[in-house]
C-alpha cells in the first residue's frame, strides 16, 4: 500500500475555517516555545514546588481545580467540538480518535481527582487557570481536526495509524501504572509527605507518569498525522521536560539515598 502524505481530506472549500484552524495551530506552537523557556527557569508552583505566597491568586479545592483544568476542556469541550463543529462524514477512524482522547481525559480529569490523596487539599486558582486556558486551545484544535478530517477508507491499515495507536496504548498503561504506584505509596505511608517511589518505570526515571503521557501524545500525533496533534505533543513536552528536571533535582536534594542511576524523564537518556 502506497502511503499518502495526507491520508484525509480537510475542510474542502472552507477557506476561512482552514485558516482559523491553522492559525490556532501556529499559536499553539508559539505557546509551546514560550512555555519551555518559562518553565525551564522556574517550575509552576504546585506539588513539590508549591509556594505559600498569594501571587497565583486565591486557593480553591485541589479536586475542583483538577476537574476544571482537565475535565472541562478534555471531556466536555472536546466532545462538543467533535460532535457539533466537525463534519457529518465521520468514519470509524474519527470515532477511534474520540475514544482514545476521552479514555485519557475521563480518567485524568474525573476519576484521578476523585481517587487521588492530595498532600495539599488546596491549589491556587491561577494554577488551575494556567492549565485550563492552554488545554482549551489545544483540545479545541484537536477536536476540530479529528471531528472534521475525512480519512481515507484504508487508513485503518496505515502504519502511521497502527503504530500510533500502539504507542498511545503503551503510554497510557505506563502513565496509569505510575499514577497507581504514587497513589498506593501515599495510601500506605499516609499523606503527610513525600517518599521515594519504586517499581515499574520508577526504577529508570523519576517521572514515569510524564514519560508515559509523552509517549501517549507522540502516538496520538503519529496516528492522527496532524499539526494539531504535533503542537499538543510539543506543548506537553514543553511542560513535562522542565518539570521532570526540577522534580529530579528536588528528589536528589531531599533524599540522600535517592537512586543515582535514575534519569529525569526518558530512560537511559535524560
């Protein structure tokens, strides 16, 4: 089977919609570049790096903040845009992408906040909004693309789709298992501090939950073969790479017995 560079038709004669979509994609690429520069210098002040000052606004319940920043854009907005803004000529491929995205965000935005034992029950409103608005941008363009692209009938057998879905599933498992290990550690030790996690990819890197999610979105980009998927993966990397670096340094500063061979994010490399 000969591979086509564009295995889908998008927007047809809708020139305005084409430029709106790719204008937002370009904005997403710029935001990813700004994010990596800002977060490389200083981590966002939540979790291990939270601060007690009020510079990020009033405090709200952590669970509520997590649901607002992840579930609203990742579940509600994505579904609405996919269904009502996308084309009527959807195929099974489009719905596979919908299922993939929702499988991540139903857990990340709804299940995870309800079962996680947070060390701090409060989070600054600014942190929540700092996740909410970028998520709205990236999830809109991805829902717009996956709901509007008319994929060719043989795309189910395209290696980009097959390898991308496999990568997404592998990353999903790594991410879920790593979150499970962190949650189990807090339940076993109590929720009063931080501990060195072990098991699974924690034997190789300090932040396997970030690594797993980055693998997920790399698979998403490959499977969708889209600019929207690419800028979302770039933004995820712009967030995960600096934060994994800061988390790794934090672990080493807090625990003298921290395993010296662990990398920050990518096994054996970084």
